[in-house]
C-alpha cells in the first residue's frame, strides 16, 4: 500500500506531495493537469525502467533533474524509495539513481533494486515482469489492452505445471525433428557414392575453418577483456587511495583544529616551544609546591613549640606568657591555612599544566606521524568507470554470442561427422532406419499427448476466471446476450449464442474498458497477493449508468476485510466521486490542480 508520494520537476509538476490511506481514493483533476503523469511518476519510482515510462521525456522543461519519492508498505516492511534522474551535458545522457530504505535502514552497496524486487516477489505471487501492469493501469492500457492476458496465461501455466508440460512437448518435438532428419539421411545411405562422401568431407573442413576463426575471435575478446579488467582494477586501487587520502586530510584538519583551539599553530617549531613552555611551567610549579610544603613543616613545628607547657620564643628562646604564646600560635595557624590553600591551588595548576603538556606532546607526536598514503603504482586511468563497466558488459555479451555460434557450429560439425560415419556404415542402414522411424512416431505421439494435456489444463485454469467475469458482465450489460470469457490462449473474447466468438479487437470502447477492468480486478484479487491498484480514468469511457455501477464496484472491493486494501482512481468526475464518499466507508477525494502545483 502506497502511503506518500512526492514528485519534483516531473512533467507539469514543479513539486507535488500527496498522502494516501487505505480504501478508495479518487484523485480529482481537470483534463491536462497531469493525472496520468501522477500514475506514471509513482510507477517509475517503484519499478524504474520496468514501468514502461519514458522518464527522460518526463523531466520538467528548464530543469536537468527529476525525482520521485514514494513510501509504501510491502508485507510487514515499510519501504521508502527515492528515484532520481539526472540529464548530463554535453552528451545529454541521463543517469538514474535509487535510494531504498527498509524499516528506516538504508540498503547499501547498490542492492536497493534487488531488495525491492525480492520484497515485491514475496507478496505478489506472480512473475515480477507483470506486476507493474497489474499495479498501475494508465488510461490507454484499459482501452487498448495489449499483452496482459498472455501474461495471465503464462502465470497460470507456471502455477499449474503447464510450463513443464510445454517444455517437455518442445523437447519431444526436437527429438522428432532430429529423428526425421536421421530418417532422411538413412534413406539415402544405401545410395551414397564417393562424390557424396567428398561433399561431406568438404563441408566438415569448412566448419572446422569457421571454428578456427571463431576461436581466434574468442581469443581476441579474452585479451581485450583482460585489458579492461586491468583498467577496472586500477580504478578500484585509485578509489581506495582517494578514500585514504580523504581520511588523512580529515585527520590533519582535526589535529590542526585542536591545536588552534588552544592558540598554537601546527608548525614544528611552535609546537616544540609550546611543549617546552608547558614543561618549564610544570617544573616551576613543582618548585613552588616544594617550597610551600617546607614552609608549612617549619610553621607546624613553631606552633607545636608555642603550644607546649613552657612556651618559648623561637628566636630568643625566652619564656613567653600564655597570652603572647596563644597570639603567636594563632598567627602561625593562619599562616598554615594560607600555605595549605596555596599548596592546593599550586597542585591543581600543576596537574592542569601536566595534562596540557601531555596533550600537546600527544598531538605533536601524532602530527609528526601523519603521512599521506602512497599513490598506486600505476597512473590513474583516464577512462570513465561506468564506460569501462559498460564495455565489459558489451564484451561479455559479444563473447556469449560467439560461444553460442561456436556451440552451434560444434553441433553442426558433430552432425556432419556423424552423417559421414553413418554413410560409411551402409551395412547397418536398415536397422538404423527402423529405429529412426520408431523414434519419430513415438516422439510425435508423446508430444501431441503432452500438448493436449497442457491445453486442457490451461482451459480448466482459465474457466473459473471466465465464469466470474461473465457473472460481473451480466450485472453491467443486463440486456446483452454476449458474455466475456478468457480463451485458451489467454485473451478475452465475447461468446454469443450459436457458438460465435467475437475477439477483443472487435469490442466497443466501453466493452474493452469494462472487460479489462473486471478481468484485472478479478485476477488481482483471486490469483495474486497484491493489495493495491492505481487506475487512470477508468470511468470516463463508460456510459453514465455503467460509470456509476463501476464506481460502486470499486468502493465495494476496498471495504474493510476485502483483499484490496487500497485503490487510487484518477478522474474528472467530481460529482460521482463525491457521492461515493458519503455512501461507502474508507472512500475519500483528493484534489490536484495547477494552482496547487507551485
């Protein structure tokens, strides 16, 4: 379920921000305001190029960048996406980036797109390549339905094991074709002459020459790839060096900032002088502390002498009366208090100076140890990293093509050599011919049976959806004798009395829209785990009566407890939309206008 959309510089939008909740939401806008642009923008944000949206053409005129942000709930996870497209000069190529946050944590290492695909794959229950077509339905897709219903058949084929049957049938048809070729060759075996043998030998030599040419091309591709890999390796080395250089410069800046915060420039001489000054001050403070302690010990002795039973003057050693002794002792005790306070202050200052000196020495040592990282041995490549990776990918594709061609030639050579050997074994031609005939017959019969079973399973799988579509169709076209159904090929057709079938291409515009809409809703709710759909103007191509019926149906399929949790519908039918709000729970209207875009 999509909860927030923010588009910037997207087609007509300078900036558009919308919030969405569960239930049915009608997005009301006049023609030309950008309803389809909104749907395409959200689809591109989630699926990128797989959405089938021309993002380059969607960049707002006068700007070089467009972005789309979407918040959505996928299963139990909360996902935030930011997809940005930048147009780069001078070549004009655009570059797309994607940021993915899952439960508030950013997915790093360029794995965002894959993590998003994995989350969608877990809940969708259908091949991911058809999810954009089911989740986002532009107006033209409803009225000009293309490949969706073939994809429905493909999904059901994979779900019911029909794919396995068809693969088996294709294998049997290949065996049949190979055996038929063997029959034709064996039928001529008894009449092979020397000229035919010579032609086979020449053909074999031609194939071998072609194989040698392909081997040379493969060797050249390997050599070119080795050179590109060396460039890529040097690019990685320089990227690591740039990171280390950045860390080195950042640490230098930190050290410089710490020194300048205490008024010291990060110059070796000034640093050394600062360390020496701190040491000198610490030494002087230590001397002051020793002097204070010595004086304190002396004064303490004097106090003890004055407090004795026979107090005497410390200088003349004459006896002192009690009042004089007490007065002298009190003065000495006051001096002791001053000395104690002086010692404490000196000790605190000494510790602070020691700590500052230690910090300065540490910063000076670390600054002296700082060395810029050594650059890589080889010079920095001039090639763009993205171009190198693109060339590597193109080279890999070319090499794969060469390998495919070599494999085909190898198979051709094997067959030619086998044909030559078989031509020389004319004595065994009759028995081999009989075996080849038996292989053709059995492979043909088994292939027909397998294909028949695959077709039958397809019909049985599509029939329930066809019945559901026909039931809904009857609600909308009460007087019509035609009923829609899904044919065995996965396409929609109208069945009429007498066995006549009308193909989808012959439907009226309203019939196409209604058939496509009903089929999508039924398929999404019955055969997928998708809980949200966005429909672009599904009401505008219906007659008034069916327009109201479809609006009611859309409100019904999003009621609490329904499979669909969210349905967003763009329309300019404001009156019909507003009438749904008061009648159906969870239905709301959102307005988008040109005045709201700026």
